[in-house]
C-alpha cells in the first residue's frame, strides 16, 4: 500500500467500504468524473482540507492515504483498522512449528496462562467486543503458536495444539464478521489442521464450520454445504441413545451451517431437511448450551431458521419465526447471538418493506452488541437500504446510528 499513488489508495479504501464512485462523490460533494480522475491519477489530490474530508468519509486515518503509519483512532476502538489487519496477517503467516525443528522456543508461555487467555478471548468474541478482541489477537496468536511449537510431552503437546486451534477459530470468526474473508478462511483452515494434532474430532468439527462460513462469505455456497455435510455425517449419532452433549452440539452446528449454505443456493428442501436434523439434536440436548462455544440448542436453531428464511428471500417467514422464540430463552443467549439475530431481523423486515421496523431492529442490535451492527459490512448495507427507502427523514435515533456507522443519509 505504501508504494501506491494516493489516488490508488483512495480507490482501494473506497472499495473496502463497499462504496461506489457515485456514492463517494455525492458524500464528498464532487462529481463522479472528479473521483474517477483522482483515482486514476489524472488529477492531483494536494489539498489537505480535501484529504481530511476523504479520510473522514472513508473512516480511516489520513496518514493511511498519505502512505504513512497511521495514528490509532479513538473512534475506531469498537471495530478493526488496517493496522490490526496487518498485525493479524503477520501472525497468521508465522510458522513457529516448522522453526521449532531447528531452534527450541526459549520461553514458551505457560499453558495455564494460555488457557485463561483463550477463554477470555472466547468470551470477548461472544459478547461482541470485536475491537478489544482484534487488538489482542496478534499477541494471542503468537503466544499460542509458540506454545504449540515448544511443548513436547504427549498431554502438553495435545493441549497446546488444542489451544492454538481455538485461537485460530476465534480469529476466523471475527475476521469473517469484519469482512476480512480471505484471512478468515486461512485461519479456519489452520484450525482444521491443528485439530488433528490435538486429536479432537469435535474441535475439528467446529473448525469445519469456520472454514465453511468463510467460504460462504466468499460466495462459495456449494463448497460450504458439502464441507459441512461431509463432517456432519462423520459425527451423526446413528440412533445411539447415550450421545455426549458436546458431540450433539457440534453435530447440530454443522447441520445449521449446512442449512445456511443451502439457503444461499436457494435449495429450500435441503434447508428444511437439515433443520429437522438440527432440531432433533437440539431436542436430545435438552436446552441451549455453549459446548465447544457453539451456543447450540433449540433457541439457536430458531435463530438460524430466521436467518435462512432471509437468505431465501422470505422476510415474512423470518419475522414469524422470531415470534415463535421464547423471550426468556432468547435473553439468556450471549450478546453476539442476540445482536446477530437482530441484524437478520432487520434484513427480514426490509425485505417485506417495513423499513421502520428494520431500523428498530438495528437499534436493538446496537444496544446488545454495538460492534455487531457498527462494524459489519452487511449491517452497513442494511442501513443504507433503510435510509434510501425511508420516506422523509429517518427517526433521530436511526439517523444518529447511521452517522456513528458512517453511513450517509
């Protein structure tokens, strides 16, 4: 990025923000032709006042446009910035396990400390605190990789691999939400590989859902469906009565993720078949649990049913499904799950033309876990749609949220 002309940097960040040249020009008060000339380098961009205005619209530090190291922004604390993306990428590109064949890691972190750090990272993710999580991820990745490379006793080696696999999964999940899908796929793929060293089929099963989710986010729904089903078939209970709840949870999540991929392809019959299997697993589980960080259970099945209905273009069915959810059970779920559901509901309401209710769902999601709404590209798309279709001015609360998200009215 540092070697690029400033116009190319503007084009890069405009693309990252999913903003067309016309929309960008409108927010800047310029013509589309002016933007095009700036990005192609035909016209110089040498006024600092314009540079700062562009940086504000693109929600980034002006130093990034100038090809310099950015100052950390206070208003980006709840999301992720390019500094963190680069640091996470650098951590994912490390190969400590290979280096350990030649040089022993001198001071590996204690496994007891790693357990605490990984558990804290999971809770940070499931409470929707993505900014806090991404700022700590590079160090957590490096520490987990160092531990995995250092310990050589059988039990310690397996535990270190298990912890590293979890860290890769956390990274994959948050990167996917924040639009860094290629890195999410890489982290998920690493998690699948490490789970073999950890000798844990269930860890591998959940890692499979991370890879499949990244594939789905990249538009490869068929591959995501096949991957989820292939591993779900290996973990299927096969009529056995005494199935561990952890296995039921992982198996159920594989089916739910498969249903989401099938919905993206428009295959309603497969969606329903997979939901029936997931519902049966949830019934056998007997409630909502967080085994292997799945939050799997009857309530999460309904949340995925609503999300799949949205993917199938049936917003009305999504709203009906929401009304069938037990409010007490829903309130017991972790904030990320509830805020994610509010975002799905906002999409559902928008599909049936109720943009007022769609805005209300975004506001509810923002109160539950603000980064789930303010940091996700899909939420920005929904807000843009709401603003575009609202007759007259939006409510003051929706307008304020849109401003905080950086979505123009």
